[in-house]
């Protein structure tokens, strides 16, 4: 049959030569590639016709896809399926530093293999995924795979691999996506996705098809020609912009905008608030009336104001500090100041306000904007997504004014939220961060001084006596010097409720008693107040309750979520005036809210059911939503941090019910792992936490997130053991994690935990003076690094942790002058240098020899460092420290010959590196004028060396390096001239003067 136009007859023998099927296959592949392009993450890269038909590289993850548009069914015996398995193995072997996955995408249906012996006649491509969870089926599949024409290397590996290795390194890495949409279905879906993407930029649906066509043409060009085969999301944005743009004269556009008075389309303006209606006079911090002064934070405020005024269009930063230290109060003051100069500034209420990050694609910043994101630990992934989109908008010059995001959290080193914030290969957002604290750290609030606390207390007392009495009590109540507790203590004294020996818990009880008195005034009866307190407690546990999504299924006998039971005035009073239209907000400040909940989670009597009811309600909401599960986990973590003694008596430690979604187990394990950091005084509870998680590790083997969370629990429990000097138990955990990490090489996080745990265990042994045990642990980490199958970067991280311990051991050995073991350790440290370790080793060695060495050992180390520097010229710190060691040789010279030789070696080493950081400073120190004139005289050889150094410095200036203009190069010139005076009119001295004059004349402008 022929599809030729009327009047043209195609001989039947030529029909087989038509390329319709081939062209259709290529067109299908292009559509699939456009679909993948539309799905790229912000830092992802689409690679065409390099690894399979296309591949996506996202950070250290490489996913290669083979596309087949065929009509016949496929099975494990299909040649293209077998080739996909072999191709995956080759790609994985060639890219050991990447997490490689392979996808076989085909329009074909799955066929059954004849005489394969599979259970229940299941097709092999379905058995592939089932076998991951069923070891009996795994053995059957392994035997069948051995009958396929696999590569020799893969066939040998199949024979020797354990069941876990087979699941992790092959079965879980290859996916069979059969029954893919037809060409027409895929085209419709792709064009619809492009329309939605174009809507973000205000492009009409009728125009978006041009963007799809342009993307297809771009992919066709790349596939047809050699050269660049990589595409990013920003490339797609440019394609959309160029294919849908109309050329309009600038003057016409200016006239149009001047008439319209604004942009063509509506822009998203983030909903921000200054929270000035919250709390009234009760909490002192936000309300416009009676707000406490910002005392003791003037320096931090100035730093943040300076950040607002920087030239970058977009940047974000982090503000940290303990609960109650005044982070939100400082952010409020920054917002108030920003608003006075025309900024749109304020707080998000909660993560629910920005649950849809995509709306930020319409954010155009027609005014300077400051977004304060408090409690970011509750939604780190959402925060990252918002910043991702803002960076993308920034990259296409969507902002006319500066945009700043201030994240607020207690710490970025605990709770695990910081790792989640940067998960999903989001390291590119680091380029837009600003570290405003000391030593390249984020800004952290320290305890307030006495004068600042006095100002706060004085403001609350407003003329009443007793400020010194409060200040004395505060030293016992809150050693952290937090303004929150200073205000509470002063308020208690002012109202006649303070008593000697008052504690943090007593202050919190005092303020809650007053709050509950207000609530009872508005309550209908005791049941009314009890139901609404339950609602407020649940909202606090969950980071807020969206209405009605989270409230519709809760029991009405416990909660007031019906039209008849809900007391609007009471709930509004409880949430301190926050709007209730979309959400019931947590009780804040967070310390007050936590204590409020905690009092309801501890049984008042043996038959008190309220703790069970609250925890069960929270667990139910966590099952329904990963976001709710994460918020519940954050609450658990904060409660353990702030009130560890009371936390252990609640039911918050219990595991989710059997059969609950995996995300609930992940968040539960994460929060328990974080809680272990704060349970050092509760060893039995800590042990219970670890065992609860440990029991689920085999069951949740396929969940990478759970495995990583569990490894964090192991680490924190081992740290707890070390704090109690239980070294043997901690080392037992270390070996368990070593074995675990060796089984799960697909999770480099486990290897990082193992090596870091080994490092701190070794450091504890050193602190006890046991170098032998520390050295044994050091060798164990190195052996683990050599044996485990990881990518290069991940293995380097493990070795770096070993090296950090090795350097500490080295210092201990050097203090004991144990030369034999020092040489052995040095050999180990230098065995496989990574950049970080090399710098550490060079710095440690150079610094030590600056202050303590013999001449022979210094010369030996100098030669070693020179060799290492020549091997690693990219790590300039090695060369610098080699120069420092040479300086120590000059400094400690005991006779003229040694001094002259040292100056010559130093000058020759530095001469070709004069533009390296701080190099000339070393020479400046080594040829100090008093040393030369009073102790030794320079002969011809060292003067020649200094002349070479000086001339290289002048040449550096000619090339535009600033170092050629500094004082050191002039000082070296002076020392050469002074030294030449000692040699009078000797021919070589006169010749050098002529060469100096010639160089100075040639490069006069650079001197």
C-alpha cells in the first residue's frame, strides 16, 4: 500500500525503502527530548546523543534515556533491551563518580518470555522491579539474566554480586517504561506543557506553539551537527523569548508605558506583613504599641542595612540565634527601616502562604523588595524552590529593583534542614548568598550584654523599681542573655508575680496563665475552651492548620471544626489576631507555643486521653501530607532541643503505624535523629530512639531518605556515647556504619557519616592521650576508603575526614618527637592527596616548621613540598608553604654558607611565582636588612638569585599584576644595591648594575 499523492504510483518493491518509520522514530525522540527539557531542574543539563538518545545531568546524577517508537512487544530477550542493560553497565563503569541511571522508554507493550520459568507467568520486565523486594524472585531473575548475551564484565559481576549489590547497582538503576504515549498524545502533552510554561511569561496560548516548534528545531540542529550538545533551562527560556517576541521600536514602547502607567500584565506581589497587630501589649515584640527597644543589636542591624544597599539585584542570607534571642525582632526593625525608604518589606506568615512557588514566576520587583522567611526549617524545600525561581527570573533581567530574602532559623548546623535546603543539586543558589557574619559565616545573634538587658527591663518596668533585681535573677534564669526572657521576667516583677528562684518554665507558665484567662472570658463553657485549646495545640504541632483541608476529617468531640462548635472570637484571640480565613496559626513565640503543647502532651491523670488524641491527630495529618509530616518532625526536634527532660515523657517518640506512607517514617526518623543531639542527659531514651530506627532499616531498605536519616541517628547516638566516655560502644556503632555504607554504595551520605564518625572517635582518643587507638581508627578509615566503591569526589570526602584526624595525630607525634611514626604517618597522608587535604597538610607542615624544626628536617620538608607543589600547581598554598619552610631555613642558619644557600634557594623558588598570593612577603622577611648587614654578607650567587626575583617582579608589573608595584619589590631592589656596594668594582657587580638600569629604563612606568 502507498501513501503517495494521486497520480504517482510507487512500485511495491520500493515500499520497503521508505524511511517513514525511521523519520517517525526520530521525530518521536525529539518530542520526548523537548518534554525532558521542560522538566529540567534549575541546575540540570540536557545532553543529546552522547549517553543514549538523551541524558539529564543534575549535580552528580546522570540519567540516560533510550527512546524506541515501535509497535512490536518487547521482553528481556529483545536485542534493544539487552543492549540497554549492557550500555548502562558501560556508562556506569566509565562514570564511577556519578550516580548513573538508565531508562528504556518505548511505545511497545510488554511481552512474556517463553519458557523462562518466571513465577505466575509474570513478564521479565515486570519481574525486574518486583525482584528488588522479593529475594526468591531475585534469584530467579539472576539465573535468567545469566542466559542473556551480556558483556563479559557484566556477566562475571552477576555471578559474584550479592543480592543487595544486584538490587542497588543494577535493578534499581534501570527502568523499563513501556506503553509510552503515542506520537499524537505526546505532541499534545508537550505542547500543553509548553503553553503552561509560556503562561508564566505572559505569552498567549496561540503564540506558545511557536516556542514548541522552535525548541524542536533547536534540538534537530544539535542532533544533526557536531559540537555543543548540552542544553539548560536558561536556554529554553531564551528559545521561548526569541520565538515569541515581536520587534517594536523602543520609542513606541516608552510611549505606551507612559500612557498605561505600569507593566503589560499583572505582576505577583508577595503578601508580606509587619505583624504589628499580633499580641497587643502581651508579647512586647511586634505590636506597634509598647514594643520593646532593639537593644544591643545595633551592629547587626547596620550590617543588614548595608546588605540591602549592595549593588547586586538579588541575594539571600541567613540569620541565626537561639530561641528568644531576638531574631524576628531584629528582622522587624530592618523591615521598618526599609519601608521608610520605599521598600516592600515584611514577613511571610507561614509556609502555607507560599505553598505554590510557581507564582514567583510572575514576580517582577517593580519596587525594592525584602522578604523575611521566619521558621524556614518548616519548609526548606519550598524555600529553595522560591529562591530557584527568583534566580531564574533574575537571569533574564526580570527585576528592575533589588530583591533580598532573609531566612531566619535557630541554626544551620542542627535539625537537618540545611541539607534539605541544598538537596536536589541546588548548590547553584550558593552563588547568590551573602555571609554577613564573622569568619565567612552567616550572621549569628550572640547573648546580650548587661546594658542591653537593662534597657529592655527598664522599658517593660516603665519606671517601676527592681531592674537590678531582675538582672540578678536573669543570670540564673537564662545564662544565654536572651531579650525574650528579660522582658518576661520584668513583666512578672511589674505585675507582682516574680519570686526568687523563678525558672524559664515558671515564666512561661506565668504568661500562659494570663493568656488562658483571656481565653476563658470568650469561651462558652469548659468544653468550648478545651476543644479550641486542642485546635491551637495541633496547629502549633503542625506549623499551622490549613482550613478546611486539614480540619475536615478531625473528630468533632475533640476539636471545634464544625459550624456550630467553632468560636471565631475565641480562636482569633488565641492566635493573637492573625487572620483565620485560610489557616489556624501556631501559638507564638515558639517557646510559648512549645510549652503550651507540652503541658497537653503529659497526662494530668491516668485516664487523661488528651495526649493520645493530640498525637493521633498529628500522626493522621502527617500520613495525609508530606508537608505536614515535615512540620510535625520540626516540632518534635524543637521540643527536644528546648525541653529535653519533659520531651522524653511524651508520646512523640513512637513510630508511625505499620503500613503508613514512607514519608511519615522518613520525617519521624529525621526528627528522632535530630532529637538525639539534645538527649545527652537521657541515655535510656536515646537508646530507645536508636533501636526504634534500627529495627526499621531492613524493612525500609528501598527508601534512600530513610536510610540517610537513620545514619544520622547512628552518628548522633555515637556522639552521645563519646560524651559519656563509652568508647567501646561508639566504636561498635562505627563498624556497623562501615559495613552498612559498604552495602549501600548508592548512598555516599552513609560513607560520609562513617568517616566523620571515625574522625571524632579518633579525636576523642587523642584527647585522652591514646595515640595508638587514634592511629588505629585513622588506618580503619583509610582502609574503608580504599575498599568502598564510591565516586572520586565522594571517596575524596572520606579520605579528607581521615586526613583531618591524621593531622591531629601528627601534631601529637611531633610534640613527642616520634620521628619514626611521623615519617610513616606523613607517607600515609601524602599517599593520595586531594586538593583540600594537600592544603591542610602543606599549611600544617609549613606553620610547624616556622616555629619548630631542625635544619635537616626543614630541608627535607622543603624538598618534599617543592615536589608536591610541582605536581599540584593548581594548589598555590603548597608553593607558599614551601617558601615558608625555606624562610625557616634562612632564619635558623648558623653560618654564612647556610644563610647564603638558603637565600639563593628561596629566591629561585619564589622567582617564578612572584604573582602568587603573599610570596614576596616571605622574601621580605627573609632578607631583613639587619640580618644581612650585621650577621652575613651576600655573595654573587644569592645576589644573582635576588636579581632574578626582582626582574620577575618587574615583569609581573608589566603584565598588570598589582604585586609588581608593592613595597616588597622595591625593598628587594634596595637590598641588591646595598649588597653590590660590598663588592665594589668587581666586573660581575658592575655588569649587574647595568642590567638593573636597563630593566628600570624599559619598565619605568611599572616601578
